[in-house]
């Protein structure tokens, strides 16, 4: 899966399964740079930003995760997933 992601940014649909697999294998730190490259390529993709925020939170980078979620809410103020994740970050 990683090879497909590295080969083509059109493989956006593989990013979420990649994050889930990395989390299950305890490889979040290895996944983060590749996911970040997709975030850089798709900077206003709300689902991708939320996925990345969850990954950052799993890595203990709560401030960076919060920034990603706040970015989502700038472009999509009613995005429920971003609101719930942001609430979880502030209550943990």
C-alpha cells in the first residue's frame, strides 16, 4: 500500500486504510511523513485533515492535531467529525 501511495497522489483513497494499518501495527511514526505529504498536496481535504489529526494525536502531537482540526473548521464550520475530535482533544 505504501508503494502505491508514494507512486501517485491520486491514490488518496488509500490514505485512510494506510493510517488504520499503521496504527494497528504501531507504526504511526513511520506513516506520518507520507500522510503529511498528502496533506500538503490536498490542504483543504477535510477528511484527510481529520485522519491526519487523529494520527498526530496518537503520536502525542496534540497541538498539531488541534491546528489541523481548526483548519477544517475554517473551511467547513459545520464539520461534525472535526468538532467531535477537537472536543476530544480538549477533554483528554
